[in-house]
């Protein structure tokens, strides 16, 4: 799995029906009906660590194919 930036991951979430609920410091909180909220740590243009990315994808119900 390739690493991607948090900003790009936020765009992927929005493309898949997630809505930005609020921003708390450097964390963007997204919500979608039927799912728990997802907190994405956005620190500039840094890439997300692979473990964090996998955990966020699992919580959001996304697959590796959704990253393209």
C-alpha cells in the first residue's frame, strides 16, 4: 500500500459521501450516516503513516481500490 497525504485522504472521504463536521486543532472530523466519525490528522502536506491510513480506511469502510 502506498502512503498518501492527509489532505488527499480527506478528498477521498468527501468523494465517498463523508461530510466535514468540524475541525479541532489539526484534526478534521468527518461523519457519515451509519458510520462512526473519522478523525483525520492533517499536519501540513505530510503523508499519513501506513498504520494510521489502514485504521482510517477500516473505520471509513474504504478499500485500497478507493485510493485511486
